[in-house]
């Protein structure tokens, strides 16, 4: 079969450009074929074993399984991360959040004439570890901790950190337990204010939004990392913000990835809780996707 034959098999699920991109990525990552190789017809020259492997891949793709799970890797901030159905596939929007944090830290560094002291960072709900690992590698002075409640996610994140030679401390913790829902925003948790940056891309999609979601996301990506109840869309943001009030150092930064529907509500909540200097940012698609707030 030719390259054209393969991508046409996905045309019922994806538009032509996306179908072509998926097949090209498979041929590159799994079989080492460049786009030039593809144009020269080398797809037809794959060995019998390679053709058999490619056919197994195509059958999974035809069922709507995300290509990142089929291949086992996802690109993020110029690096490849191992992914599996137990973790969310890293998104380009989340990479934008990492770039915002690193650019902020780099601007701090450029304004100082002396060496920076260590920067304590925590990523809450780390999943594949893409945020924590990226920050650990991009911010030399960072000491990064990452939490998740999933044993599978923590295992994958630890594998990624090892493969990418990033120093990250991984811990199994549930922010909803650490910060009881009945506690007030000013409730003292007897925590040591230690972090300069807290970042999170928590579950933020309401159940009512499922109908508008792509089938391959609904059927394959972990719902635990995606959804919140319709009647409490800010559940995780509220809990993390309460934790941040205690755990951030003075003038420490809280960074969130957001559901654009509730971006302004999230900002108002943080201001009501006592944060200052909030800033909302749009993603590359023009949606309010990110929020930064400073602890007083």
C-alpha cells in the first residue's frame, strides 16, 4: 500500500490534512521515514514485518484511538513524552502555559545582577509530567515537585523524568483531601509557605460539555483528568487556590490553565480570596485559557 492509501483510510474520521499528518507522524516515529522518503515511495518498500506492524497501527487508528496512544509518545515543548491511556495527551495550549511561566522566570533572572536563589515549583495534577519536567529543564534554578492521585500517571511521569533527565519529586496526593471543601479561604492549614510558583491544569470540563467533544477524546482519555460536576465547575480551582494561599511565599505566583467558559469566574474567585495582580491570557485560538495571580 502507498502513503495515499493509508491516509485515505482515516478520511472518515479526520479531514485530509489531519489524516495525512497522522500517517506521516506514524511513518516518521515508528519507521524512520522522512517526508522525502514518503514522497519517494519508500512506504511501499517496508519489509513484511514492518507492513504487518503498520497494519496493526492503522486498525487502531481507524477505531478512533488517538495516534499518541497508538505510538506511545506525544510531542511537547520540543520533547517527546511517553503517554498511555492513563494520562491526558499533552496539548499545545498547555505548552503555551509553560512558555508563559518560563518567560516570566527568565525576565526575573534578567533583572537581577546576582544569582537567583532556588525557585520552588509545584505542579498539581501532573499527569504525564509534561509541565513539571518542562519547567525543571527550562528553569535551571527550579526545584520542582509534582502531585497526582493516579498511580499510573505517577509511574508514567517518573519514566518521562528519567528519560529526559529531569529532576522532579513526584508525590501521590489529592488536593481535594489536603484542602477540605468545608474549609474557608482563610483557614490556616499550618503549612510552611515554601513555593514561588504553583501551577495546575486541573480537570475543568463540565459533564454538559461532553456532547460537543470529539469522540476519540471521550472514548480514550481518562475522565478522571477531564471532568468536573456541572454544579461545581471551579471545584479544583477553589481547592488549589486555598492551598496556594498557605503554601505560596509572599508575592508567589499561581498559574492555571482554564476552561474559557469559566475564566472570568475563576479570576473573580481568586480576587475575592485575596490574590492580587491577576492576569487572564488567551491561547493561540483566541480563547481565555490561562490565569496568573499573585499572593499578597
